[in-house]
């Protein structure tokens, strides 16, 4: 099975959940994302590799859900922000000072 692209994954989440996600709205969906980020934080501290994979997937899914509700094309957003390199220094391998957020 080929790996899904960002666009494939966004469409999959849209097909599975868009009606529910629109009904829940951005605020409710954001709260679910934050819950999943908390679960990821716990898994990073003491979870197995399998638990980490599941939590990363959940965070990605909820983030994608919010993008769908707000009409943001994630492929376009990622390309525009990171397609030519680091948004801070413009290099493909970041050379920003470690104290700065790139």
C-alpha cells in the first residue's frame, strides 16, 4: 500500500468526519486536539513506541480536522511555509540561532 500524501490524509479525514467536525465547530475540535496533545506528552514520557505512534497519528488527525473545518489546504500551507527551506533563515538545513524559533 503506498504511503498517503498530506492531501490524501486530509481527504481521508474529511471523508470520514467532516459532517461531525463542522457540527462540533472549531472550539470543540480544538479542545479534542489539546486532549490528544496531552496524551502525546504522556506517551513521550513513559509510553511504548506503539503508543507514541498512535498518539502522533491522533494529534495529526485532529490538527487536520481543524484545517478541514477552516478550509485550509494543508499541502498548500506546508509548501508555502516550508517549501523553500526554513522560514527563519531560508536554508534547507536551518542555520538559525538555537535561541531563536525558526
